[in-house]
């Protein structure tokens, strides 16, 4: 698996509601590997040993679902891209259209299309399609998938990702793993934006 695909997979899992798969990935050292791949200079925090899943569920809920006084960093693009800060705005429909053009459905997901984890998972899919096309020596198809990545990142992810990361960083009492993850995500987002801009 390529480094970019690996990073998208890890980050999509990190910013989805935590499950045992995430706990296993962290135990396998995938967070440390993400640090290595991005050149990020901050080691991931260590989770409690007794019940790491319950710890992550509480931390995720506090930052992204429900906190007294309001959620510090809602993980939905439309909150940042729409003037009124509403869910399911015009930007959300553009994200949904990008999924549909690839024949992908969100049926049963329970989240809006512009949920951060879903957008990262979509980019993981596009990178995978690009790599598969290259393996089959379908150069034009591979280029098409790389251009789709650039368009999606530049139009629908990069415009709100830094604001989300700043709000996450400023969240008082936020779980250390998610605060660290926000800084890692910002670093990776900058690398991706630079990489995709260089495409011919």
C-alpha cells in the first residue's frame, strides 16, 4: 500500500467514531508510522491500558458530538463552508455528487456526505483507483483519478480543514489523541495540497 493511501486510511479511521479496529491500529503502531511518513515531529500520546476504547469514545463524543456549551470542532465541511454555518448546504451536495460520480453510495452510513472521516475515506478510494490504473498501465485513467483528487481536495476539503484543525487545537480539555490527530491532519493536508498542486 502506498504511503498516501496508508495515511488516508489511518486518518479516516482516527476521525470516525472509535471502534476496536482503531484501538488495534494504534496498538500496531500505525500512529507512529503516520508520524514517520509525514515527517511530523510529535509522537502520538499513549492511551490508558485498562479500557482504551471507552476512553476514545468519551473523548470523541466530547469533541465532535456533544459538549455542554457546544461542540468545539464539528467534523462537517458545511459548518465551515456555508455562510450560515448550516449542515447539508450546497457544499454538501457537491461532495455527494463527487461520490455518486464514482458510483459510491452512503446508504446506511448515518452521517452527512461531508463528514470528515467519509471525505478522507473517499480520497483513500481515489488514491487506490489511481494506483490500480497505474498497475494496469492505464496512464490516462490514472491521471484522471489524480485530477479528481486535486479537485476534491482543493474545492471541498482544503478550504475548511485548517479552520477545523485550529478549532480542535483550541478545544479546552480535549482528548490528547484527537488534539494530536488534528495537528497531524493539518500537516498531512498541507503536504497533500502541495503534492496535488504539482500535478501536470
